[in-house]
């Protein structure tokens, strides 16, 4: 369990029990296979691009459990490649002008982005940074209603190395999805139209993911990257739906294939295996017990103290019995 | 005894045992039946008789001990016999009669009972025949001789042990009363006299008591009895007082860095060990006892120890010697008291209190202690005030020890303490500009704050001179050694009367000293170690620098690299610290995020009943309105409550014309703080009364401009009446929208609406001035010459920011268009959550003026919002989404049509709520009519409001500016801040849901100079004076600030770390204080010729010292810091237990400055070492006596530069770590 929840950011939180039932079952079929269990510590969500000491803040165990999605949540597992790609990317020239700290700032900016993303709990969106680079994130998107219902789309997020002062992050679907504003050759989503100019501190990566999710619910046909899809959507809804069904089926059929990237964090699906996954599932769907700390068990030196009567600001006013 | 052997070894039958027992008893009873003393026979009992009885009885006890009960619920025959014959009773009575051997017999009886209780297989105490003699025996022992004490305590202890095994016994023992004597629960009264005994006896007694007390935890009646009828609590508290009086009155402070009592220190103070034992016992009693007992003890702790002893000790004035009640024991302080005595005593008392606070673990006890320290008064002065004052004491030792005490305070993660020290001054949010409130929760997502801190690095710290000659290092290293040993001699001759502190440290130090010496033997001087550390530091540096070649760092730059890499260590430390603090703070009652508690919740207590009355009214009515105001500014979400509230309000206004009651209530709505906002909506006959009241209640703090406005209002009742009529003509939803602005409309009027308002010239002038000041703000601290262009530009930026939130809002809608409206309210809730981060916008751009006031952005949104609502009414929801995403043609057209691009719409389209999110009009502000275009119904009205609103903003901004210039160094801090009062009206309650149970008027005294409280003031003053402080004080001060910055509460975090935050003029931000220090440092560095060299030396010393501190690390230095290490780091980092120890081991220079995590280490050998380094004369120039003062100052400045630079890194690291700190949902 630890491993699973630590590796995936359960960003999403299902909203309605009923409407997700179908998808939930479907997700069950997509349980990842742990057969290539990674040798490295699962907590090592390392941003290993240049500053190997740093890692993303670990996804807390309680994260998923605290908001258990109804039914069984999807689980993922990295491909079990033990040696992380020791890529040597070019060092980004920091725009921050603090010399050696620039890289550090990039790392932290991305960590903060990821942190924010976790807090957003975008429904059906799951993302994990790659092991090799903080600028490359893997994700998967579950579409739970609408035309693309039951779609399971894997995607990559590529963040420019001068983030956040550079261009938009790019989002590429693997395999490409049939959608008016997704390039059917490359799979790249037209992020630019939503973020004409990437604005530091205004735009965030989770917005890109929100947008990526959005396009499957609100289909936009203006200036399409995939004119065929746009035209069909406008003029031949039946055919469009058929095409969409095709693309969903295609994605599904490739779901269990090895990820296109050999990065150990690449999202990998496997079939449900009771003995390997049921425990994790149980942990996820079991609400976290709120630890009740009795007054007597506290240690005044280590546990936080408060005698402020709730709702007031009166200090030392709470009744201690 | 012949019987014993077979019995012991062959285990005779039960029958045989019984026979033996009976025969023994026969023998004994014969002796007992002998007449003892009568009138005729003087003495019949011989020693042999007594001995025989003792022996026989002992054998019988042995037999009983071995006897097993025949079956469950039955008792053995021997015991039965014992009970039936009342043997123990007879023995006990006899022992009283035999005067000569009474003591011996009692002792034997005690021993027998102890044996029985401890080892008998049957429960003997359940029988009155056994118990009553025991109780009588115990009573006899009340005044027993010392010979019996150990046996008595042993028995009592045994009794308590069996109690703890069998709680049933407790009731039995408690209720059983001996045939004679009143004492209930003898156990207690017998044990209590031994509480304060030393040695084994005392330990046993305390153990026994604790056992007994913990058993009685569940029994209320016994708890009550202990609390009320025994003297346990008074004895304990009194014991503390007595023990305290034995403590040394003063401490030997010859060590320059000493600031708190370390374990090494107090372990060498027997009196302190004893005191701490007692304290620990109290602590334990509170912990295990029945709550009644705990409460009682805490009560006595307060009344019998804190108030009479700690209070005077802490508070004794510098000049008057008081509170000598307990000076009896320390007879040595006679003459030395005369001069610096009192201060020394304060220092000692402060150190003691600090130590006590660190020793207490029981929350109840801690609570009463903290409550006394935080809210207690002594001689008409709050204790806390005195303590805070001492932060800036001239005496270095007092300052250090006080800082240390505050560090302990803050380290407790106690909400109440933090409220008292800091938060209660931050909660009203008076310290920041109104518009900044929405930035309170901001995080340093993109590293701007951190960057800002790092840019404050003094210029003088950026120049790295070549390393000085090796010879210097050697020489000084030698000096270090000699100095250390010399000092040891001096200290060894310490005065007996005062306690020598930190001698233990020298033991530590001496071991640390070995390493240089050993190095010396091996012919490798210390500096060699520094050099050999190079690779390690390089390694760390490489980590920092990414994949830049490892060889790129030349050896000359080792130290520099050391310093650079320490940033990583600070990050790790910050992460650990923040995480621990965040977890601890989950217990807090409030989040302190600017919304909760609402800013109105806390302000000084109201002056009169009137204000209370008004306040409660305010709380229920207009408080909500104003809060909605700010909500709009913050997240542009219109809550339904708000709508309802507003319509209620509107009704109230209407009814106010009819009924006096309504008049009154609506008048009360416009309480001083909110009057300028809600004024026109609450016009009534009673307005004058309210105004009078306002002026009266805030007479000392209301600034003149505010009063002017009031006057203005009085003159303009007619106008207000008109406006109210106008209001009523508006649609309901419109009114809701207007609510935001209409009140402002009347607050500051200007030429834009002459038809409606009589202008006073002065008012006009103010407005004019404000325009220029706005633009000045837009360019940060730069003077006023930036024109309006900057204003429009910045406004545009604002417009770009807010649409994102709209956009989000559009995207946040999840479930398709069909149920869109149904979901609206839910979505809005969600949006509120989501869009808050969005409103963050470009906050990090330094000093952009529009960030300073939410009103500005609210207003244009408002105007445009109406427009959008009307123009997009027919468009489908999907279209709106498209627009929201910015590529709808329609939107583009509008964008062109309007002066400002309107790429985004908002989709708050329900009937109950009014659009709030609207594109910003880029009109250069303050120039003329607002350019709201398109279908606004009453365009005039809106633009008027926009204008006036802007005037209002301008005014407050101008006031802000004046304060700002003051901050830039011109003036004193005494300036009355009109802006506080001006922004007061727009300082709303943030939360609509939270209604404080004890609402306090926002009128209060908060309209005076906004302040962040004496503690922060004192601390910042200390930071500002860093250059004059010596190294240790600087370490403590910066450590305190760092520790404060661990707190995740947004109010505190934003105050300390958000470098973009704009504060009220009378409030200084940390950045401002740091800038002052930085500047003076740089000035000094320029004035001193060899400052860089000294700086280099200082750094090198600190590094050297660091190496010696950690020989293990030096050894590992030779091995390359490779990936293994990295992985370990990661593991440490990810492990929740956050192994501080190993983290600190790897620390470079920063370790020295990392006070938080390794306080003890810093206090001990490190500082000692530092001290010797310092004294060895780090400055190369000749230290003649004439130059001494200069040198000392220079030395402080040089060390300050090092500390300062590290401090900045630490702050930067904190800002960054806060941004990525993941706080799990609780």
C-alpha cells in the first residue's frame, strides 16, 4: 500500500458514487501488475535531474485514504527499472539570477506545483513526475462521463526548463486521442489556446491538467488540430462518436502495454491481483482514523498545545478536566 | 528453629503445617497471656519472651505465606485460625504493652505484614482481623523513630504495590477504619512526610505515592479525599518552593556564550537536581492522579510556587532588591548582591524558569505555568512585558537568557503562547494593507520570496578574498588551544558560592580539542582539514549546481562552496522543522489564516457597554456585509449567504424609514470601522448618535481625516437619502453588487461627482495627492515620478490575473452543462477553494500598488461584471466556457470593443447571485469617468461608484505612502497612521460563517498605530541591531526568528516570509529590518579596510570549528560524497521520523547557525570553541587598547555578516520549504 499510494498522486476525488460505478469496475480491470517490483525505495520520488538530494514531497499515505473514492480506485505502478536514467540534461539557465540557486529554485517551484496539484484533487487525474527529470511528468486521465466516457488516456507533461518564466507546459497523449484539439499524429494537446501566455504565479501546472480533463467534457472545435474530428463533431455526430469509441478502445487495448518511456516512474497498468492489490485497496478505501489524542497522553514538550477555547481567541480558557 | 528445615525443604502436608502453626500459636499465646505489668508485678516479660514471640510469629507468617487456599473463594486453615484467633491483633496489642521492646516488636510486625502482603498466596488484607491491626500499627508509626522508617516505607510501598495489583483493595483500605483513630486512608498521611526525603527512602515513598495515586485515578471519592483532605498538594507545592529557595541565587556567567542551563550544567548542581526531582514528581502526580488531584496540585503549584516565588524572582526590579524570602539558604550572596546582584538573580531566575519549562511534560502543569508567564501580573506589570523588555537589555547575559526563554516558549508549539506573543496582533490584520489580506495564504510557489531574501545578502559578503596565509591559521589554532587550557585553570578556581556553569562543556570540549592536537601530532594542522574537506564540500556544491563539472571549483573557493552548499542543509532543516511544527499545530483550535479567526474577532476589549451593544449588532449584520466585501476582493465568489444578507440589509434600510427600531439597527450597522462603507445604506435619524459614539470611543486614535469624513457625512445626509432611494430602485441582485461599492461611494468624494456631493476642498486635495502616490506605489519604493501610465499598465496586469480565476471557475464545473446550474452552489464552494490560489497572481512582483487594495480590482470587475452578465445572458453555458478559455470569437470581439480585453467571462449566472468576476477595465485610474462600456443599466451610477471607490483607494494609498517613506529611513515610527483608520472601514470580517461567541468591536484601539506587538518589535529591533550584537546574541536572535518562521499559520508565515507583503506604515516587515541591517553592514564594510579578510577569517574559523566538532565527519570527508550519501539523504528526508541527528552531522558552516535543531550542541562545545577563537583575536591588526573598542565593534560586525548571510539563506529555505510542505488533511 505504501508503495502504491506513494507512487501515485491520487489527485482526483470522485464526486458521485453512482455515476462512477461503471468506471470503477472498469478501473478494477486495470489494476497494475507489480510483477516488476522496483527495487528502489518507493518513497524516492526523486527529482533527479540535477539535484539528486531533493525529491518531491512524499505522497502521504493518508492522502488517498482520507478521501476514498467509492469502489476501487485505480492503481498504478512504475515499470520496474531499477537503475534510474542518469540523464544529464542541460542545466537550465535560471532566470532568477541567484546563480547556483537557480536550479534549486526550479526544483522547488516544481515541487510546489506538484504539491498544489495534490491539493487540488482533480477528479480522475493522476500524475507522477518521472524519475529522471522533474520536468517530465507522467499522467493518466479517466473520463467518467460524456462522449469520452470510459476513456483512459495516458499522457506526458513536458515542462520547459525555464519554468515558470517560459512557455506553457506541453501535454502529449500516448497514444494520441481522437479529439478536435489534439494532434492525432503527435498526440499533443493544444495547451496554448488556454494559456496564450504562461504567466508565472498565475498559471499553474494543475490548470493544464484541469484543462486536459476539460476538453473531453466540453469539446472545442475552433481552430482544430484535428480538423477531421472537428468537422465530424460539428456535422456527423454519429461518426464522431464512433471514432471516439475507436480511440477509447485503442487506448484501452494498449493500456497494459509497457509504457513508452523506460522511466521507472512511467505509469504502468496491470491486471488486478487479489493478493497483491487488495490490501492496498483496502487501505485506500478505509477512511483514515482520526487519531484521538487524549489530554492525558500528551507530552507538553512534543505535542502541540492549545487551551484556546474553540471559536474564541481566549487563551488558556479551555476547560481541562 | 527445628521446625523450619523440614517445612522448608520437604513441603510437609497441609495438615502438618497446620499443626505446627497451631503449636506455635500455643507457645506465643502462653507468652502473651503472661501478665505484663500490674501494680504488683513490675515486669514479667523478658527479652527471651519477646524473642520467642518474634520467632514463633515469624514462623507462623512463613507458614501462612506458603499456605494455598484450598479452593476458590476459601481461605486456608492457618489463615482461618489466624483470623479467628485474632492473632495479629493480639500481637499488636502486646507489642504496645511491652514498652521495652515495643520498637523491636513493631519493626518485626511491620516486617511480617510486609511479608504477608508481598508474598502471601491468599489475600490477607481483606480480613478485618488482619487489616485492623495493620492500620493500628501504622497509626502507631506516625510518630515512630527513625529506626522504623525504612521498614515502614517498605511496608507502605508494598501496600501500594498490592493496591496497584488489586484495585479492589483500594476501596477496602480506604474505607476500613481502625477501631480507634480517625485517619482515613492512612497510607497517604504516612507517606507524605517522606516525599521530600532524599535517597532510597524518598524514592520509595514517592514511588508508593505515585502507585497509590494512579490507582485512585478512577475513584472519584478517593481523588476527592486526596485533593481535599490530605496535604499532598500543599506539601508538594511547598516542597517546590523550598527546593527553589535552595537554588543558587546567581550563576557564574563568565562564559560568554552561556544562555541556558544545559543538562551538563544542572547535573552539577545538586540543588537543581533535587528541585527537578520534585518537579518531576509533581509532573508525574498530575499525570497519573485523579483529575481532581491534578487540578488541586496545579492550583497549589500556581498559588504556592509560581505567584509567590517565580513571579518575584523573575520580576525583581533591577534597582530594588526584593523577594528575599528564600535567600536564607544561600548565605553567600551578601556582599555581591550589592552591585549587580539583582540582575544576576534575574538571569538565574530566567534560566531556571527556562529549564523548568523544558522539564515539564504534563500539559496541565505546563498550562498553568505558561498561563502565569503569559498573562500573569506582578506588581502591576504583566510578567510577559518585563520579559519582552529584557530582550533588548543592555546586559548581554540577560538578553541571551531571555532569548533562550522565548525560544523555549516558541518551541512548545503552544497556541496560547503564540497568540499572546504574536498572533493576537496579527489576527486583526491591521498590520497589512487591506488588499493584502487575500495574500495571507500565499505560498512562495516560484521562489520569489526566497530570491528576495537572498538578494539581501550584503555586498560585502559577496567578495571572497583569497585565503590568508596558512601561517595565520596555524598560529590562531595554537592560540585557541592555549587559550582553552588557560581558561580551564581559571574556571577550576571558581568561587564556591556560585555555580560554575558549562564546566561540563569543557569535558566535551576537551575531547573535541583532541582532534586538533592529534592532528598536530600527525603534523597536519587544522587548516589542512579544511582543505581536505574540500572534496566533500565540492560534492555538495555539485549537487547544488546540477551537473556542472565537479572540477570546475577551484580550491580557492572551498569556503565559498561551503557556504553555498549550506543552503541545502537549511532546506533540510526547514523541512524537518516545518513538518514537526505543522504536525504539532494540528491541535490548535484555529488556523490563523486571515479568515479564521476573523479579523474582527480579536481586538482590545471594548470600552463601554455601548460598544458591546454595537458590536453584537455589527457582528450579526454588517459584519457579514463587510466580510462579503472582502470575499469579493479575495476570490470573487458570491456566496448565497451574502446575497441573503444583503437583501436583508436592504430591507432593513427600507424599514428604517418607518420604524425607529429599524432606524436604530441600521444605524448600528455603521459602526466606526464600517461606517464609511455602509454609511449610505444605513442613513437614519440615529446616525448622529452613532457618530458621536464613534468619535468618543476612539477619540485618542481616530485620525483627523477620518473625522473629516464623518463631518462630511453629517453634511451630506440629504445626499445619502437620495442615494438610498436610488438603491431601492435597483434590482435585488444589483443591490447586492452595489453593496460593495455603495458604501465606499460616500467615503471619499471627489470631483467626479460634484452633482451629488458637496466637496470639501481638503477632501479634494487628498484625492489628488493620492493619485500620484498610487503611481509611486506602482513602482515600488521609487519616488513619485512615474506617471499614470504605470497605473494603467498595472491595472491591466490585474485584469490578466483575475480571469484565470474565472477561467478556473468555468473549468471547475465538472458535470456537464445540464446540471450546471444545479451544481452552481456546490461549484462555487469549490471555486472558492480553488480560486484562492489563483488570486495569488503576480503578487511576487515587488510593490505593485494595485495589490495593496482589493477595492480597485473589485470595482472594475463589478462594472464589467454587470456588463458581462447582460451581454452573455443569451449565450449558452458552453459558449461561456469557451469564452472562459479565451478563444471564443465573441469574446475576442468584445475584447476589442472594450477598452480592455475581456477574454474571460464568469458564469455565475444564477438568479440568486450577481456576477462578481468581471474583466478589468484598463482605464488609467483616477483620471476621469470609468470607461465601463456596454449594457450597464445605470452606467452613471456605476462609474460614479468606481470613481469614488478609487478615490478612496487613492486616499488610503497615499497615506500608506507617507508611512512608506518613513520606512525608507526618513522619520521616526511615531507617526499616527491615518491609513490604519482609513483602511479600517474596509477591514472586514473575513468569514461569514464564524460568528465569535464573544464579538468584540473592531472599533477598539486597533485604529491606532497598527502594531505587531511588543515581542516582534523587540525581536526585530534586535535583528536590526545585529551588527552591534555579539555573535551569540545574533545566533539566538536569528534562531528565534527562524523558529517563529516554522509555524505554518498563514498569518505568521506571511508576516515573516512573504516578501511581497505590504505592511502598514507603522509596521516594519522583516525584509525592511533586514535591509537596514544589510545597509549598515555594507556601510561598515566599506569603512573598514580589511573587512573582507576578516570576514574570510571569520568564516574559516567557523568552518574549522565545525570540523572539529564533528571528527567523524572529517574522517568521512576523505571519502567521496557519492550517490550512496545522496540516497541516504533522500531516505532521511522521506522518513517521517526525520533523523535530525545525522542531518546535522553533515552540516557545514550552517550547522553552527542552526540553532533550532541542535541547541545543545551550539551551547556547548561549539560555542566554547567559538569563544576561544573570538578571544584569540581574529583581527590581524595590532590590538592596542585604544583600538579595542573599534576592534570589538568590527569583530561583532564581521561575525554579524557571517550570521546575517546564513540567516538569509535560512529564511529563503524556509520560504521554499513552506511552499512545498505538504500538510496532510487531518
